[in-house]
C-alpha cells in the first residue's frame, strides 16, 4: 500500500466477514444454468453501468458525449456500442475513480510494467475481498484444494526467504534465485499446491528430479501450450490447472478438473471479444469494483468464447484465453498476424524437446531454439520443419539447439516472441 493508507482494520474485518457470509451464494452460482448466470450478469452489469455513469468522471463524460443515459442500454448489443476503455485511460486513474469512495480507503494494485509503463488499479474493500479471496476460493476448491493444504508460490516478488517459517501454510519462493538454492527449502516445505509461471515449472520439475511432489499445480501469466503442460505434469506427476487473470480485474477464468477450457467467472465479469466472433481482443467488464468501474476494458490479450458446455456441469461458460499477449503475435511477410498458439500447436506432437522458444529475428526469419532431450534427433528436426512449413509460408526457419532458454527480466518465459517492430493489433 502507498501513503494513501487504505481501509482501516475494522473496515477490512467487516468486509471479510460480509464476504464470508455471502460466499455460499457465490459457490452456488457456478452450478446455475447458463441462462441464469447470464441473467445475474445482466443485472450486475446494469448496476455497474449506473455506478460508472453517475460517479466516474470519464464515463460521465462519455455518456454525456453520446447523449445517452444508463437506462438507454437495454441489451448487450447496446452495451457493445460503448467505447472501449484502454490502458491509456488507466494511466489517468483520476478519471476513472468513482467520486463516492474516498481514495484513501481504497486498495491499490500495480501492473508489473513488463509490457509497458506501470498502471495502478484501485479497488474498494468489498471488491478486494471478492477478487482476492472469494472468487479464488471457489476456483481452487473446484480443483480439490483444501484449507489445510500447504501452498507454495513461486513468483517475482514477496519473498527472499529460502525456508518457510515453522507452522506457515503459505510460502513464497523467489523465481529470481537459482533453483538449486530454493530446492532444499521447497522439498522440506512439501506444499500440496504450487502457483507460478509455466516456464518456471518446467525448469523446476527438471531440477527436482521427482523430489518435489505437489498434488496440484496452478499456472498463470504465460501462454500455457499443451507441450509445456505435459512437461510439467510429467515432471511433477500432478495435474496442471491454468488460471487466467490480470492485475486490473484479478482472476477472470480458471480450469476445472475436466480441462475443457477456462471457466469464466461470468456471474461477476462480462467477457467480450472484439471483433465479435472467433478469436479477438479481449474486453473485460468487472461487475464488482464500484470504486474504479471499468467498462469494456481492453486488457491486451486475445481470446475466444467457446460454445461448448463443460462436462463438469457448471453453468459458467468456457473461454480460451490468451492465445497470446498481442505483442507475441508475429507479423508474417504476407501481412498476416500469426497467433503464437498456431506455432505451439504445430510442434506439439514432435517428441524430444524439453523446452523451446520461437524468436522472430527478422521479418522473414524465425529461429526455433530448442533445449533437446535425449531422444531429439535428425528425425525430430525433419518433423519440426514439416510441421512448421504450412504455417510459416515465406519464412526462413532456423533450428538451434541450446543448453537453456533464458527468462525475460520479469522472470516469465516467452514461448513466442518477436524482435521485429510491427504495428500489431492495438493494445
Ligand atoms: Zn468444468
């Protein structure tokens, strides 16, 4: 927290108490029919629009400019005519902050800045309890996490201690320390659940050689391709559940044990794809944060809404998020923008790679860097070239075997990245 202060302890305790009382209805909502989830969503969307138009200067202005009132928005189609909120708008948070919440009682959350300048999002205390605890609790419980399970977080910040203090159930290990240093402490802590970036877990599993036995692994923050998922699951002999979220909205969607897609928290978030249809830019409207309403926020990811229902029976719809942060799209010589997912799918079936990374070094050249396994041979290379030729027309593909693949300064791995300046989809 900054000098702003944030809510008092009493306020925090009161909201947490209120949140826990309301939790059973959140738990039940995931099993409602899709129609009832939609009805809930629509009701909350109307409240969110009203709050934004009445109390947030930016939206008040936009509604005035359009000459409309919240009551003129009678359907999702009407809602989709509202302008998009961009990251640029977030750089001037005063325009977004609702005037009926004192700023010194808000919680703050800052983006890491790995994809540009940092931005800060603000949450009222109820929204914070909802987003940071209750929504996550629902999703983790669905995957089998129990209150008595120990949780190890492998992340950028928040911890340098190599050893978890006695009696603690949650511990953070810094991903910026060498794995050999944190391994003994992680072994002794013996957490049931792990949280972290997929690329990091590939390396951790490899270094651990079976000495770490989590029961479940939650990943987020990077594109999780099927190849990486398999490497983590094989390495730890435990299932991977991917979670999709962002600093501004917090958790958006999560995998249940059926792994049919990511369940959107649709009772509390409106997810749109722009342009409507298949894959497109993700627009999010969180329906719980009254302190800083966001309508149609373009978060910088791409994704798609799936039409299938999950076999688990939950009414929360399925999405496929993060076909790639749009900066990871590659512009091909023919002008097409290639989603990273296309590349990872193309090489998925090829055996013998322990880790890999596609780097577009020039407009017509892509280097595939591979950390080879023992069974990587000439036929693997031929299989890769065959798989890539159809998706990379006119591109010269170089295959390079390397001992390791370095993470970005943020600690994240980029499976597909480009060094070529391209206009790319707007962020
Ligand atoms: Zn499901």
